[in-house]
C-alpha cells in the first residue's frame, strides 16, 4: 500500500505531516521518472564532489574534522580521497567538496544534492541498505529540502534577506534522507526534522570578499541533518512545530511576514520536488547561466568573434547588480559570481566550463577589455525565477538584445543524457581514471538492482587507493 498523506489539523503539524508520509513511503511509490532523476542527480553530485575533493576549502574542512575527532577512526568514505571519517564529519567534508567548484545542482533548497547525498553516502559505513532504499531516501531528502524553502516563501525572499538558502533549509533535507535510511518511525522522523531545524544557518557575507564559507554551508547542513537523525534515533526529541511556531519557529524567525507555510505540503506524495532541481553545464553561479546561453547562441548566429564585441549590457535589477556586478575579480568564487568575468571568458573561449574559471584568465588582455566593457543596469523588472536579458553591442554599431527564459540545465530545459555524460566524464576521468568512472556511472544507472549501497561507495575513490582512517 502506498504511503498516505494525513491532513494537517489541530493534531498534525507541518513537520508531523511530512514525517508521516516519508517515514512510510516506499520505492514502489516513486514514479519511474522520479527514479530516473534520482540517478541523474546522484551521478552529477558525485562527479562534482570527486572533482572538488582536493580543493583548498576541502583540505581545510578535513583538517578541522581530523582535529575534532582526534584519534577516532571513521567508517565513512571521503569522495576521491584516501582518508575516512566518522559519518557526520564525512558528510560535512563531502558536502563541502560537492559545492567546492560550483558544479553541483541547483533548485530545491538551493543546492540539494550537496546536502542530501553526502549524508546518504556517510551512513553506508554504519549499516547496509539497498540501492532502492538509497533512491527513496535521496528523493525524500530532495523533497524536504525544497518544501522547506517553498514554505519560507521561495528562494528570492530568503536570498533578499541575506540568508543562504542551502545553509538554512538544507539541514531538513539531510535529516529526512538520514531518517529514512535509519528506518525511523513517524515520531522519530519528526524529531529528526525538529532537531535539524535548530541547527540551521548560513549568510551571504562571503560574497563581500570571496570567502570559503559559501562552499562550507552545504557540508555543514549535511552534517547537521545527519547528526539530527542520529540524535532522534537515540531518543532526542525535536520541536514538532519547528516550522510554523509563531515565536521561534523556522518561518517566523528567518522570513517573518514573507513565509508561505501552506506551500510546504502542496502535492505531498504526488509531486516529488526533485523534479524542480536542475543541473549546471557551466562552472559558476546559476544566476549567470541565462546570459551565458544567450552569448553562446548569438555569437555563432551573428558570425562574430570576441574582438567584434564593443560592449555587453545586462538589463537587470538592483538585486542582480548587488549579487553579480563585479569587475574586480581576485579569486575563484568572485569569478563565479561575476557576470563580467563569465561573459568575457565565454566570449573569448566559447565555453563556460571549469577550465575557464580555474585558473583565472584575468591576465588575458581581451578578457580584461571585455570585462570593462560589460555593464549591469538596474533598468528591468526581473521576476522571481527569471534572469535578465543580454544586449550585445557590436563594433559595427549593431545592438542585439535577447532574453533566455530557461537556461540550459533547468528542469524545463534539462541536460541530455549525452550532455550529462560529457560533464561527468570530464570531472571523473581525471580523478578516478576512465575505467573506474565508467564503472561508477554503470553502478548508478543500475542502482535499483544493487543489494548493498556500499558497492557504489567503494567506487568513489581511485582504484587501488587504500582507505585509511583519519
């Protein structure tokens, strides 16, 4: 029998209603398309995390984790590395790695994969579960992460207040995935969500100087959610009104007067929110992708090279300028949040891939020229979920403006299987080797027939690299 959604009433809070459904949901309840999406997002996130495994921010996170656990040996694998850690610390490090290069998915709570999947993988070292159980837990995590943000009013209201949605909403997704894998009953599942809601945090201050904390937020949210589920399993109770409490509730505290609590349960059990996430073809913030797509369409269509571009104008609003108007770029994160940089290197190379952001190309005179010639105006109304148009100003005097409504990788315009394969191979082959990368991709594709999820986890490090405890 399929899991049933109990109505919210005097005796059922939002948290309890979510827990009632997901604690009893089964793999057999999931539509085939939802299962397909789960596999795609799993592979995409693992590729992003393995590619980011040896970045500076991950080295810092691992060093701190090793100090905090001292001599304690770990059971959980670190993606693309030889070390192991206890499950919560591994979730933190792997979640940081998944977001380290800005290549992980978007939508949901902001970056759901970097929060949910590290928690799922970390638990594989504690007990055995099947591929079908992993898929169900993954879908539960994506669902809760997204529903929490939707109940908070959506990405734009949360972002405008200075909260990083992945940090404040992601803990709920990680808690849900973990609670599902731990087979918590409805009461303990609700406790896990309640405990997770007291651990949330994450602010946009990192954008002022390109600080590493942006990458760390998903990792911390993953650790928090996993820890919350373990605490609930051990008997810790969590507030059942953690979302809607009038004073001290998640919505009233973080987004007072902007929340839409009724959105939290819309379509629960019928509409799986994983379908609202998307994948990145370009190695930068999703807010830049629509203009990049427009540029990559217009240049070959018009038959122009970068030298024929006299200027570029992004017709945005005040918020877009605040977030992405950045001519001075000194590090990777600043480049990934600079529309000037993304368009300049895109015009010169025809690509928005990782090699255009690391190493930086700011010493290229043509990139410098185009960055200075790119302006961001606050002259349009940009609706939530939409992005501004781009205007090309050519050296012959022509001005061409175009608006890309759905950038490549959006749910409405998903990456094809071939495009995803190219992205994943480009990230996994250098880190794991081509043969190991293919084996991992095949394992994900056939995950519903895998009896023990640890079969997949063992493929997350290069072949022959022994795991050693931290």
